[in-house]
C-alpha cells in the first residue's frame, strides 16, 4: 500500500509566508526558506509553494526565492502561481521545482494541461482547484478564490485528468483556514471518480482531522498550512498518530 503523504503548504506574498481564513485576512507566518528547511527536517513528505498573488498581479513566481527554498530541502517540491506557458514551467524546473501547480491559467486555457504534460510528463503537472459551494453546487473559483466560474468542480477535475493532470490539489474555500476539518464529502466524491492522486486541502485544525480525511475519503495526501506554521501540529507527532490509526505513512 502506498504511504499517505503529509504536505505543508507555503502561501507566499511579497517574499513572506502568509495565511488567512477563507482566502482573506492574510497574516504573516514567517520566512519561507526557514519554514521549508524546518519541514524538510521534520519529515514532511513534500512541500507546496504557492505565490498566491502572482496571477492577480500578472507577474511570475519569484524564481530567486524558489531557488533559495530548493537549496534547503531534500523532498519533492511543487511550485504554483503565475504559470501561463511552457517557458514559465521550464524556468521553475531549472530553479529547483519537482512539480508545478496550475490553477487559473488551466481553467482559462485547458490546453495548457496537455502542453505541460506532453513537455514534462504527467507526473510533473498538478492541477489545483479552488472550490466553493454556490447555490448548492461546488463551483471552481479563480484568481486566488476571488472569481467564480461557470464550471462545476467535478466536471472540471475529470476534464483536467483527461488532459494529463498527474494530481489534483483540491481546496475547499468554505473550509480553508477555519480549522473545522476537511470537506470529506466532496473529497470522497472526487477521489472515487478519478484515477489520479488527490491532495486534500482546506480545514485542517487537529490531528483527528487528518485521521478522518484518510479514513473517510482515502485521498493520497493531506495538505495544511497554519497548523504547521504556528506549531500547533508537529509532523512527527502527526505521523505517529496516523500510524497508530492504521494509516500507512513514511516515518
């Protein structure tokens, strides 16, 4: 059985790690290079680095900061934010990324998924999906959650998979930052429908929430930010408890 992965997420704005609630009210959470090193030492399985305002501000992910983080860690490293074309992804690969995450650009130009998968391989492409319930339906949102689309979440995820997405990073905006638990109903619905790994994101507040998300949805990985950044959950402790609950993890 494949080990379940624990993935800290560094949301970066202006060179600092930040964290909010429901994608707003951002507060400082520290230096991304220091945090990345710390998570690598703690036993995180991977790291996700999102330049959260890159798309909104129409600029590229901060390549120099990416290089600085990559020098500090020895675990797989995913980078997202402002990736609109092959050249952007290529620059990030050269800066030290193992995978890239695309979100708004993929929705606006779905063929980008095909192009990236063909150029770099399926395993390189993560499609991030920010979803919120509107009128009883899960709807895809763009630009850091600011802009609702016409797309229903599962429909879009299935299209992304068919085009060559290697993984789905699914964030419930309704749960994000609330520390009330993952959106297990949505995650199970999606995970049952696809054949690629799903990373759960949005809502982690306790160790029990991680136990629940793996037991109830069977997703491949769980991602969190603030509970790790502020030391509320330490990754070695989390993995020990997951193991005690018969969830396979890499210690």
